[in-house]
C-alpha cells in the first residue's frame, strides 16, 4: 500500500471541564490512502463525527497529531489551517447544505470562488465541468427545490470536488436518501476513488454501503477498535 494521504495519530478530543468533561475521542489512530473508500461505522455518540472533523481540520484535537500529505499540521498555527483544509479536503453532508436561492451551477461556482479565489467566469466553467462529471448536465440551472434528493447530493459532490481536493469526507451523505439513490451516490464515490485516485472517507450507520468500501473502521466509546479490509467483488 502507498503512503497515507492523511492520518491521525493518538488523537483525543475532550469537551468541557471538571464535572462536565466528556471524552469524545481517545488515542485514535487512522490512516487513509489514495484510491480507497474507507467507511467509519459505530453507534450514535461513539465519536465518528468527531474523528472525521479532526481529520478534516474542522476541529482541533485535545492531544495527538494530524498529518496531511506527510506534514504534521497539528503543529501549525490555526491561521494556516483554512488554506490546507480548502486545498486538501472536500466535504459532503447529510443535509446537502445547498443555498436554496441559487441554482446547482451557482452553488458549485460559489464554492469554487470561495476556495480558489477564482473569477466568476472561471468558477462557472469549472462548475459546469464538475456537474457534467456527476451526470447533471441537464439540471445545472435548476434550483435545489426542483431537484431530487439524489440530484441534490450529486450537486454537493460536485461542490466538494471544486478545487480538486484529493480527500473527500462525507458525514452520513446517504442517510437522507432512499436505498436506490443512496447506492447510486456510492457508485459515484467509488468511481471517483478508483478512476481519480481520490481518498473517500464516509461516516455511516448503513452496513449496505460496505459493498463499495475497501476498509471499514469501527468506532466504539471514542476509540477506533478495529479496521477491517473488505473483499469486494471485481
């Protein structure tokens, strides 16, 4: 296996102090690699979202190290992290998080402008390419209210790909979708991992998604208790 594209080492996260102190994550180790889909599974409240938030530099660990492209970014000043986060990671959320008054094209273009500081024209051209790549050539001028759940999530995936990040992080990205649509979204993420060598990490409660995964990390009581390799059909 190649070197990890990102990893966490002995990472812990504690919220609150004294009697209100809660350990959400304890001594977690996890690495992710180009070209793979890694699922993070576990009960509600087990620390899955905390883990992926620390990995994606959305949350600062209380202890431990976070590496991105081999660099220990946990040693950097906080002001340096937004640029690394914008260039290295794309995020997909359960609720899509699309702006309702903007078309699919405008939603993706705005994200590209914010990430890359691109001109409006450059961002729109890039957004068109990304929406076509996720199969939405004929829906890019529609508002979110006029898109199906699966189409909204594809817009969210296109938005996550803005800026060409090599790591895609999804927090329950299929939870709001019916089975057929959810599996379609995972097929697309599988394609992105295989054909573009992106690393895809998905927090999920749904064991049916394991058919698309290379590995599954299981989190319980704030600890990564196992990382299993999945034998996928060719």
